[in-house]
C-alpha cells in the first residue's frame, strides 16, 4: 500500500443519518420548561446514539465527535464535556477489563471450565450445565461477555463438539455442537444479568440510575439477581435440551477430554494461584466493601495493582487491552451527556411530563408494560450499550413517575438490559461469535431466542418478583 494512501472506516450514509437526526432535533422549537442548552445537548446525545447504532465510524470515534460537538456548539464547557473521564464507575469497568485479561493469560479461566466439564460432563445436559457453571464463576470479574463466552468458553465447546465428530453446517451439527452452542450462549446472557461487573453496559446502567438518585451497589445487584438468575440458568438450559435436543445424550468422552486437558496443563501454577487469590480478594471487597468503607472501584484497582506487582500482568498487557480503552472513551462520553441532561433539567422535565400520562393506571401495570416494551425493542439494536444509552434513563424516569419503587425499577431494567440479548444473532457481542460458528441456523436461533425471551420474562418478573418482595425491594 502506498505510504500516502488513506484508510478510513468512514461510512457516508450512516454519517448523514446521524447528522440529520441531530440537526432536526436541534431546530425543533424548544418545549416550554426546557432550557436551550438542555435541548441542544439532547440533539447531540441522540445523534451520538444513532451514530453508535448506525456506525459511520467505530464507536470510540463517534463518542469523541459527540464530546467535541458539545463544546464547539457552546452547549457545554470543556470541563463539563470531559467530566465523564473522572467518573469512578467508568474506571471500575476499565479495571475489570484488565483483570479479566489475567484469567485468559494465566489459563485459569480455561482450567475452571475443564474442571466443571470433568465434574458434570458424563451426560450432555450435565455437560451444558458444566459449561454454564464455569461461565457463572468467571462472570463477576469478566465484564466482557464476548471475552468470557467467545474467548474462554467457545474454544472449549468447539473442541468437545469436534471430539464427537459434530461439525458445523452439515448433518452432524445437531449431534452435539448445535445444542452446546445455543446453551452456552443463553447461559452467558443470564450470567451477564447476575452481576454488576459481568457485562460492560451494566455499570453504565448503575451510573445512569445513580444520576437519578437511585443507588445500586455490587452486592444489592447480586442479591436481587440470585434466585431468578439460578432458576433461569437451570430452566432455560433444560428447555433448550427439550426443544432442540442433541442426538448424543451420553458424553463420557467429554469427561475424558477434560481430564486430558487438565493433565496437559499440569499442577496449578503459581500464576494461577495468584490470579485465583486476586479473584477471591475482589469478591470479598465487592461484597463487604460498604461495611469496610472501600469503594467498588477502589477494590478493582487494588486487585489490578496486585496483578501488576506480582507480574501476572505487565504494563504492555494493559496498553494492549484495546477493549478497555475503547470502553473508557465511549462510556465517558455517554455518561457525561446523560449526567448533563439531568443537571440541565431535561430528565426531570421528561419524567414529570410523561409521568402525568400514566397517573392512575397503577404502577405494577404501568411498569410491566414499560418493561416489555423496553425488552422487545432490542430487536432494533445490535448492542446492549446502545440500547441502555438511549432508552434506560427515559424508561426509568417514567417508571418512577408511575410510582414504581425506584430501586426495583432500576434493577429490573438493568437485568432486562442483558436478558433481551437472547433473541437475535446480533444483539450482543458473543452472539455473532457463536452464531458465526455455523452450528445453528438463523430460523432456529430466532425461534429459540423468542421462546427463551418469554421464559426469562416469566421467571424474572414472576419468581424474581416474589424474591424481591422478600428482600424488601417493593
């Protein structure tokens, strides 16, 4: 390629769409009760969200452009525009990305997965539960569900399928591989909903709720998700087994393969012990941090420092963790804009205006409808982050205005911000990876996803609702 050639990711049509949306909103007459700056920021915010969805540039580029426009238009000062980079929640998820690299680098993540397969893998259903159990153990400290599912578990699932001569895109796919792919994907969707640090957009939801005066801690999230999460993992996997059964029901060779892999890895290494110790330390600090006076972000950086000092991670590892730095940029931009919309009065105005339309309907009925609309609108999104960024705040505002207990509303919408990924082959990071393996055809993927979405909603609103009543959320 010539030295003076230019390579760009620019896509003109999505760029025109994003810019047009922003310009149209900018020039709409400002509603009574809303300041001009608030309305102009809304135009830039929505244009940025459309850009993240339409992708005229990579997400980070769109975010930087959005930040810059808030200053160039005089809507915000440069200090306010960059305030997102000082947000502690953002740095929590960035640090967690670095920590998750340790699981992959040391091989501890793969060891954990093979251990569970060795324990539960004699039968196909048990094998699926073993894979999902490994996902559950890794989820609290691996905020990238793509890295967790696609980077750690997918190669293992594929190895097992190949061992049973189950190959993608031919008549052997249903022998074993198709079932394991679908089960592991749905398991990742559920484990992502069970911990605040299990999916990149979860802390964004926490921060957006916090800006509206609703506090969610790591422990309160985990406690609320505990019962519906476990029930969902058990039920959904069994339903897939019944509706999309593998031809092979007994898998003793999977146990044999797992033991061979563990034997190849040898005794637990010093690096794995240090990584495991860091993981346990982090869980303790996240669970008991409030009592100890240690912020969850401080806990994450404590674990990161331990990994750096011990040599598990190097500074080169940190610099090369592109997902973390990419998250830092887009996260900072979206959090900043959402916070400033609240400070400039747009969110309170929107909440009051919409809240008046649902007064008298009863909060349970109103919130149920809001939750279902929020859930199924994910058919139009190819990113959890874009969905949370654009719809979480207004739906939470309306839910609270309708009388829904604030913490309950914030948590349910946050849980659904993971669970709605179950439906399509593009709705979250791991979906294209696992669907792209070729084991499951698109009609089957969508049909099972639609059924599982109903199952998850019933479990989380039904059994979950009863559990939340017991722990005092409503």
